[in-house]
C-alpha cells in the first residue's frame, strides 16, 4: 500500500492556499500555483525553491501555472504584460507568437515554474462563449494550430514546457465547465474538420495536453472527455499519435459527476489521464491518492496503468529547466505591447484621437486604464449593463464636458443595455470612436459608427497597444481573427 500510495501521489498535481508550505503537505508529482500563492516572480520563487528543496528524489516536481496572457495570468507584477491570445491571432505573426512564448517562459523560469498550462487551442466559434473568448487565437483552425505551435515553441526555447488545452475543444459551447458539463453536439466529421485540427497538428510532438470536461456526444455520449477512454486514449493517443503526458483539467470543477471525489480521479486515470489536477483542495488530492492506491491493491485498477502514468509525469519532471536568476535580462522586453499594438484592427474610419479633447467611456468594472497612457484624457465608466438613468446621466455629462467620446465596448453583444447606450452616444455624437475591447462580436452592432476598431482586451497591455494607435500615431495592422455571423 505504501509504495502504491507514493505512485499515486506522483500522478497528482495539487494547489494549496497561501504563500507558505505546510510541513504536512505530502510530496506530490506536481503543484499548481494561483495568484494567492504570489503575483510576482519574487513571491512565487520562494515557494518553488522550497518545493525543490523538500524533494528528496533527484527529479523536481512539476511546477505548473496558468500564464496565457490577458485575464488568465497568475503572475502580474514584475513580469511582461501580455494581451490575450486573440491579440496574437489578430496580429497573425508567427515569429511574434514565438517571441511572446519565449518571454512568458523567461518570467515563469524566474518564478521557478516548469510547466505552463498554455497555449489554448480552442476555437472562437461561439459568440456567447466567454469562458474561452479572447483566450482563443481565433476561429481558423489551421491558423490556431500555427500560432499555438509557435507560442509553444517559444515556451520550450525559453525552458518552460507547454501544455496545450482543452482537448478535444471547448470553443463550440457557451457553457462554462467550471459550473456545469458542456455538451458538444457537432458531428464527428465537423469536429475532425475544425475543433480537433489544432490538436491533431501538435499531438505527435506535444509534451503535454490538457483535457476539457466536455461531453462530446459524437464520440462518447456517456462520459466527459476527461473520463472517456474513447477520447483520452483511443482518439488522442491511438489516432492522433500523442505520446506525452495527458493532464486533466481541475477535477474539482462542477462539470464532472462527483467533482473532486476519489472515484472521479480513478475514472480519469483509468481513461488515460496521467496527471490528475486538484487546483485548490489538498485534502481531495490526498484522498484521491489513497483511493487510487487501494484500487491498485484490490486489482480494480491495473498497476500497469498507474506505472505508465507515473513514467509520463516523470518525463515532464526530467525535462524541467532550472530556475533563472530573478534579475536576469529579458529576451524580448516590451513584446507584449508589440503584440497588442500589432493586434489593433481598424474596421473603418480614422484611428486617431486627441486625449486633451476626448473622454474615454468604459463599460465594466475594470475602468478605462487609457488614462495611464494619456493623463490629459478624461474618463468615465458604466456597468456592463447600465440602467437607463445611468445612460441619461452620461449623455448629460457629455454635453457638459464638450469632449469627443471614445467608447470602449465590452461584450455589448451580450448586454443589450450597453449596446443601446453606445448607440445613443453615436446618434448624438456622430464622430464618436468605438472600440471593441473583448471578443469582436460587438462590431456588427454599430453600423452607424464612423470610427470603429478592435483591440481584444481591456488589460494593461491591450490598452497600451490601443494608446499607441490612438494617441501615438502607430498604424493599426491587425486583422479580424473571427468571422461573422456567429451564433
């Protein structure tokens, strides 16, 4: 039982709370980090160094993190700000994607991480899908494959292992697998012609792929992909030629029946998953390891399956690069802003604004952030779904300010009142400039906008790139990474 228990722990990656390691924390095969563990390389490095030191064996554990860019970036302080992956899709530059990956790897190695849960290979094919959204490169499967492979190459060149996600593709559903099980109703032929294309392109050379908790009815109508041998083994390994480590998405997510339960972990391992991920609950991770060991001892789970999984995880550990000095010089400083600037897409009009004579109006809780780039700019903000009295107050304020409106839309296609507010401002101020700052599905809503752009994010990098165009004279060169209409 003791030997089996350690074998089982070697196939589990767990998160934990806080910025210190509990001495009672068992030795697992890997650990995953979130913002609560540290938001800078300096903070996280203390943890990763300590986890290396406590490891009695020669191989360090897998030290994993989600660092995609945009809203999914656990490290935000002391690292190169990166826009969402959709910005790379709009920029359309393979070498730029590689350099972005290498810069991300540099920051992660300073933090002591060895594996990045990136890039995302899901397609942006559903306008209502916000769980993926701008995390996707776009909707062209071949282009997503090329850009994903380039980013992954940059990560590997920089000494960090990439983990592609979320197989076999989370883009076609608007359901968030954190909350419930998404069902994919596409035909097998449609999946092979679109969603699976990026994964098929990278699978033979991939060191790691993450499953999505998705019920893909055309392949397995009974079990989600993470628990399905038809998907995790026969499709991914036997048909697509994947030989790396298969990582589950977090087993605590409510998409799975019996989320975080030991039995779910056993089912995932039996289906072909090699590294079982528990993002926050170390007790659940420990219980899963105990149950797996008991299943092997009783013969319910073949020992060979557990040993195969452990070997694949050990390959990840063996290929880990050592940390970099915290004060090492970055390979591509300012590449995030270059990506964001290259992504800005002009739909029509003139992409120029005078900050002294303009007011930026943002929708959502993040504010505008443009004022950081142009202090003379006035700013205002409204909720994603503003009330009618808030819209009237804005129109009154605009009359008093006597400034040109710069409207920063955020998913107005999902918020009817926001779309109405923007339309009202355009009607009163025909020279208003409108920018879509998330997925560009807002753009068709504003046919009367004379000046219309997209920048794919409202994070610091994305709005910095937008400022370079609006206020700095840079020419917008991005191309739309999605097509319309999308349902």
